[in-house]
C-alpha cells in the first residue's frame, strides 16, 4: 500500500476501537497495521486520534484505585555480586533491574542438582495446564505447549535442600512457597507472555487466593542449556534472559497489576529441549 493512498476509513477506526476494547496491546495493533501495509506514522496517528475520540465519546470514567502494594521477596545482596549461603553454596548476581524488579542469578543449582531434578521429574511429566480464570481450576492451553509436573513441597531430600536455599536467598519463608514445578519444552514449544499473579477481575481468583493469598514472586531455574531459543522474555521492557544451566531469573510483583511490568514469556525453543523448575512465592502460608 503506498503512503499517498492511505485513507483512514470508518471501518479502520471501528477495527482499532474493537482491538483496544478486546484488550490488545497498542504495540500489537500497530504491528498488525504495519504488516497489512500501513505506514508507521500514519498508523500511529490513526490510532491516537481514533482512541482519543473514543475516550471523549465515553466521557469521564470513575478512577479505580490501585490495590495496595504488599511486601515481596527480595534477595539480601546489599550491593554484593556474590552471596554465600549457609549450605556453603555461592550464588552470583548477574543482572538486576528495578522496574520490573528482576534479578538474574548465576550458579543457583549445581549440574548434579539439575540432573537429579530432571531425572526425578521425567517420569511424571504430562502436558502443561494453565489456570482456568472462570473456575479457578486448570485446563490445557495452546499458549503453553510444554510438559510439566509439580513436586509436593519437601517431598524428597533434594527438593528440601533447593527449597531451603531459595527461602534463604529470597528472604521469604519456605512455607510461603508453592511446590516446585518442572517444565520441559520440546522444539517449537513456548509459553506465551502472561502475568503470574492471579487477575483479581477473574471469577476463579477468589477461590485460588484462599490458599496462600496472591503470588508475589517467581523464580525460574534453568535445568539445562537449550541448543537454541527458549529465553525468558519481558516484552514490556525488551529484556531477554538466556536459559543457562544452573542459572535462574527472579522477578517480584507487589500488586496484581500490569504496572509491575512483569509480563513475561518463554520464547519458542528452536533446537534441543529446555527444562526449567519454577518456584512461585505467595503472600501467606501455602498449606
Ligand atoms: O520457562 C520459562 O522461561 C517461563 C516463562 C514464563 C516460565 C514461566 N513463565 C513460568 O513458569 O511461569
Ligand atoms: Zn510465568
């Protein structure tokens, strides 16, 4: 489509409004318009003008107060670039970020621990499910094409040792953590961008929160180094964490809100397999 013939029709305006009302991110709408041949400047102006007009039509809307911020797990590094834990394990701080709060750890798990965790998990892997927002149950979801399993908290000496290390590293009580989840991604498998907190607007959330309250932090530990792909991505800030055996990425969210910028995903694995163990931390006791 040549820029000279790019007329913003009523149909296009209606489409832009429909995308916004369906919750599509502006970047994705812009990308779709560019793919269909719209010049970026024309597309941006059309989006801005159309959405401004729509807001004017809707008139003033009540301001919904943000949920209050709650305490979150936080590693006690005090500026150090290495932490010595009480089990003798040394963990390196490779990267940190303020918003979203992200910390990348080096050497959180040894090679032997990664191997042992994969071996314990392998016979129990089944196609991953995600939370069904309406019922609070779980369902198979095309956005998550991995296989997974959950360990019970403390179910084996190796699990106990890893959980104790995480509790010390993140200054968060062991009983505020869910059981470890192991995921295996095969080539082509991915986990599309999502938030790990439970959306307060969804009908199923109230029942989920009865057990341990909200999630306030996530630790994704890499159990192997895939041959290709599989980064953990934070699309709001353009951060990509490379999956490297023994390393881990931690992020926290002090309210169940997109302003925490913790939208994140697992990029498609392009070669080999990717194995991770995820620990989710809750506000309260997860019994
Ligand atoms: O495997 C990952 O990189 C990944 C990405 C997004 C894991 C999770 N989320 C998760 O377990 O919540
Ligand atoms: Zn996640």
